[in-house]
């Protein structure tokens, strides 16, 4: 792909900071993304990650008996524990080796080759630059590559070239993006690292800066060499030691001042971390202002996307400053976020600032602004000696485009936080309903419900049976009329009194004898409800097993003589 070539239509811009999780299954599922990995693949990945000097819990090899059922089950548990460790480690989970292992379809592209192609095309039009060597894996981004450079007529001066692909938060138009990136070289601020050259096209950007042998603030904290790979420098430092109190105060004040300046200019940042702060003597200078223009996700995105109160880029910068201050104070990043218990610090004022940013209460109720942080006792008494006047002119039209882009970035963050919140609630509900205690409760409730329904159905059946008996008894005691029923013979002198109604057909009754007196009402008939009840009882108690077996002869088949 040429340097000025447009990206292919429908290109998917992945967010590489989204953490990947993996669950080992014995069978494939149609409802999840499934990849097949052998133990040898795990072993190869583990060997590649040894550069981090971390002790990773990969189960050992076994040559004999490695097909036994118990051993396979034990190894599966061990490999799952290994995956859990590397996917929850902030640096390992974002490295290219792990991403390719877990999602080879999305990370099959060789970005080093693409970067070399783009840089080569750039040097054709700019022959004064020359590549000295590639700086392999010195950064954490998968789609950002670095090269050590020099100017041909100034061979001793070293520069660093960075090439980056566009990210998912790129909302500027191509024209505005190219103009904004070129404008970065005109930015002059005592706490912003100078950009020598910058250019962008429809698919990527290229930025050239002076190379610092001292390295970044993270290199100072971890006592690392700037040219070493990111995993080697920062995963497992040999000595954990924070900075001195005066360094913490000075560096913190300088970083807050440049953040306040960018916020006032309406320039979105959101990419603060210790590896993006260059050291120039005793001065901190901010790096990678182009990241927000290119739409690249933040290093700490997987942290602040968990908290819905952090929904602006200003809030993101404050949250990231909390991470940076913790790292400067204790010489290592926090184990978990939020942090509710802080180790002893050089000053109570340091802990006060950390508590206002990184505690659970701060995440729920809101964090201080950059201006409020500058007024806190830890930074308010720091004297800044640099008198350089900042210069960064942004045209009004571009300011509007940057404002719109900032709003779109914040909108995507809010939507992602909403999805994470919904998923967390669903997972919590599933975990609650899947617990053993909850299962026992549901079983007890089901039994009670079953007994109650059985009792209610029994009552309903007995009520129906009683009603049927009552209706049968009332029908037997009332006179029945039928055209075929016999009528008693009429007598003389009885014209004023109507004849009595005829009795029911069952049981049969003899007709009354003729009489010369006035006929009286017939005597009441015997109640037949008892006989009907006996009949119903015999039907209900009928058992098929009491029937005698019979033999039948089937003569329906045709006979052939």
C-alpha cells in the first residue's frame, strides 16, 4: 500500500485497548468466537513473553502419560489459570503477541512491514532524511512503529520517527486532519515536546521529533534504557522506588500546567501516562499530541471506561494524572482501580491528591478539575522558573472541528461505558442465580409451589364432585315430566284439584288404585343420590388389573380353501 493510498472501503478500525478474555472449552460452541490452540502454541507464546522477566504459571510439559484423563483435566485448569494471568495484566494484555494468540483473524497484518512501506514512500519525496535503525517494540501500541533517524547533512543529530495507523476515534475530516497534524510543528510551549515534522493522509500519520537519550519519565522511574522493548523495560522492574518529593511536586505542577493550557485552547488530549512525558533536564514535556487527532485509544482506557462519571476528556486527563502521580510516588502502577488503601507516601498532601482521584468515592461522586488540582497544597507552592511564552494558534474553523471531534469521542466513551455497565449487571445477576445457595432457594420454592398447586387442584376436584352430587340429589327429589310417563286415572268430584305429578321412571311404581275420595299428594320417593354416589365411587375405584383375561378368535381374515 502506497503512503498516499486511501484505506480500503469498509475498513474496520479496532480498539486495541479492549481487553480480551479466553475460556478453555472441551468442545466448540456456536455462540462464541472459538480458536484451536495446542499446548505447543502456549509454550511458544510463553517463550516469547519471557522478555518481560515475569514468572508466568504455564503448566509443565509431560512426555509420558500425557493422554490420561486426569492429566488432561489438570492441564486444562493450569492453562486456564495461565490465560487469566496474561489477560488481566495491563501491559501483557495489550501486547501484539497476546492479541495475535487470542484473536489471529483481527491481528494477522504485519504492521512493521506496512510502516516500512509508508516510511520508504515518504523518503522518496523527502530525500534529506535517512533511517538509522528501527526501534523495535519500544512502544505499547500495535499499530504504531518507531524508527531512529538522522538528517544527511547533520549526521550526529538523532531524530525519532513514529508512524501510526488511524484509530476508532478519528472523527476529523481528512482535510481537517491533515491541516491539524501539520499545525503541530508550530506549537511552542515550555512543557510540550517539540515536533520537527508532521504529516498525515487518509489512512495514517507520520511524526518526527528529536530523540532523547535520557528517555521518558517512565524510564526514569523504572531505571530503563529508552531503546529497549516495552515489555522488557516496564513489566517487571528490578527495583521499585518512587521519586523524591520535590520531583513529584515539580513534575506534577508542570504536567498540570500544560493540561490546563490545552483545555483552554480546546485541544483534546486524553493520552497522559508516564511514557508520554519526555524529560529535558528537570523539565517534563508532553508527547504524542497527535494521538487524539488520529483517533487512537488511550493507554488507560480499560480503566476509566469502567466508571460512568469519567465521561469527558478533561475527566480522562485527571484520571490519568492520578495514575501518573501514583507511579511517581510508589515506583509502580496501582494494582487495582479504584484504590482505597494507599501505602505510606513522602507527604500526606500526596495521599490527599490521590484520594481525590483514585478512590471509589471519587469515581462515584466526581473528581477535581485540573484548576482545582493546581490549587491543592501539593502543587500550589511550586515555583516555575521557565519563562517561555506559549504559542499555539488554532484557526476558528479548526477549533469548531476539534470541538465536534471531542464531542464524538466522548459520546463513544459514554456508549461503551453504558454497555459495560449493562454487561456487569447481567453477569452479576447470572452469578447470583447460579450460586448454590440461590439454587437451593429455588428448589424449596418449587416444592412449596408444587404442593400448593396439588392441594388447590384437590380442593377444586372435591368441590366439583360435591356440586355434581348436589345437582344429582336435587334432580331426584324434584318431579320429572315426560310424555311417556303414565298419569293416574281421574275421578269424579276431583275437578277442582289437579292430579298429582307422575313419579320418575326409576324405580317403577304401581299406579294408585281408583278412589272416590279426593286424591292426595303421592308419598315421597326414595332418594337416589346414594345409589349414584356408589356408582361414581365404583367408577373411580375401577382397576384394570382386576379384569379377567379373555381369548378372542378373529374370523375376519379371509380363508383360502
